[in-house]
């Protein structure tokens, strides 16, 4: 019996040693780390950025005052999403005014809205960038606000005052169906609808086609800007590769850019730098820096994640059935005939 007990103890000791060695080995092993994402390549060896991308989101360029930070904590995301004004409006006005037929009655438009939620597609979730849920695309300054200088504020107000009602040329570019600065860029910022882009690249050019008003940016891969005397409407853009990032630098903006409807006011000498990189399957990181001392106290930066949602871009026929310009100018003539100020026309 003692011999058997000794054998059992010996076997138990060996098992204990083997278990300890196994546990020690397991503890010593490094945690699994997923391999870094490898972007698909174009024929010239550079990352393939081509495809249809969207930045639709309830995240906005600047941080709204209702948020304390530009980043939401994980436990804050659900409530912040449900409480977002756009989603609240959809629930309380559009859905509430939808009869059993499923057709909207238009009653919600009596509140002064030009569209109900059926016609818009801003997105239903906050943007996630580098694993963080963002309330603003601006990352620098940390406040998430555009850092206008005092002189820049005055310049912006002076530019807005140039918009008028005398003729089509005095109206903003979206009214004229020429372009919409926010979506077209630079920088390219999301809006209420039509937030899709198509990127096409060759060894010598990159084309970014914007769904909104069907505008295309044709950008040469070059190290030379056009002569400074040339001022394209949305600036002179050139591109180059920095490792796996496509970098686009834009300057020589049209004077229109200083007073038209656009998220970033820019003078002719302002500069926008954009960076595009593939960061995951179906995801594109878009980084931008805006620099113009005439408007801003410092350069400001932002980040947006574009993703491929499987959708396609359809033609945006801005002038089809469009009577906005006619109505705007007719309304202005009526106010003039009555001796009423035109600068209050938008308030009625």
C-alpha cells in the first residue's frame, strides 16, 4: 500500500509540475495581435482608393454646444444617438404625421422646414474614427470649434453681406446648381443628403466625383501648382504620395470662396491639405488641415472615416423641376415694389 501511495504521490507531483510548466508557458505567451491591415494595390503599386464612399453621419464638423467633448464615452453613445435632434425630429414629426397609407401628409413642413425626413439621408449614427465615437470632425483645436480670429469673423460677415437678390450671380452657388461647398470640398464635409463620393485614380490623376450637384475634382499627381494668377472656383489642387497616403494640397482659391456657402472660408492664399489612407476593409481615413491667417487664429484639423456602404451614385439633376431661383428673385421684386428691405427676405 505504501508503495502504491508512493507511486500516486510521484505521479501527482509529476502532473503538478507539468501543469505548472503548462500554465507558465501559457502566461508567458504574448497576446494575439491582429496583423496590420494591408491595403489593396492599384496597378502602379500605390494603395487602391477607388470605389464609392460615404461620410453620412450625425457627426458634424464642429462640436455642438450640447456635447461636453468631441468624443463620446461608450456608455453615452446610445442616449446621445436617441436624443440627437435629427432623430428626434424623425420620430416626433415625420413618423407621427404618417397616416396608415404610409404617405407623409406634409403637415410637418408647416414648421418652416423645406424637407421632411423622407427626402434626406444624413445618417443615423455618430462617426467612429480610430475607434472613438466623435461628436465633431474637428480634432484641433481640442474644443472642436473653428478658431476664427476677430478679424476673420468680420471678414466672414462682410462676405456674407455680399449675397443678394438682384440677379442669379448674387446668390450662393447651391442656389445656382453649380456646386455645394460643403460636400465638394476641400474639405469634404457631410450634409443632409447626397453624401456619396466616387474616387477614380490613375498613375497621373485622381478624380473625386461628388454626388451632390455632380461635381468632379480632377487632381493631377504633380509637384507644381498652376500659375498664381489662376484661381479655380475650389482652388488649384495637386497630389502626391507619402508612403501609403495620398496627399492633396489646394491653394489659389477663387475670391468666391471667401464669401460663398462653404464650411471653410478661404482667401486666395489659403491652403487646405487633405490625406487619404485605407485603414480597414471598406474604410477610408480622411484627414484635413485648413490654414488661412486671414480668417483663423491657427490652422485647424479634422478627421473623418469614409466607408463603402455598397450603394451607388445616381445622377443629381439639380435644375430638374427646380423653381427656387425664380421664386427667390420674384419674391425680391415683390419686396422691392412694397418698399420692404431685402435683407429680411429669408426670415419670412
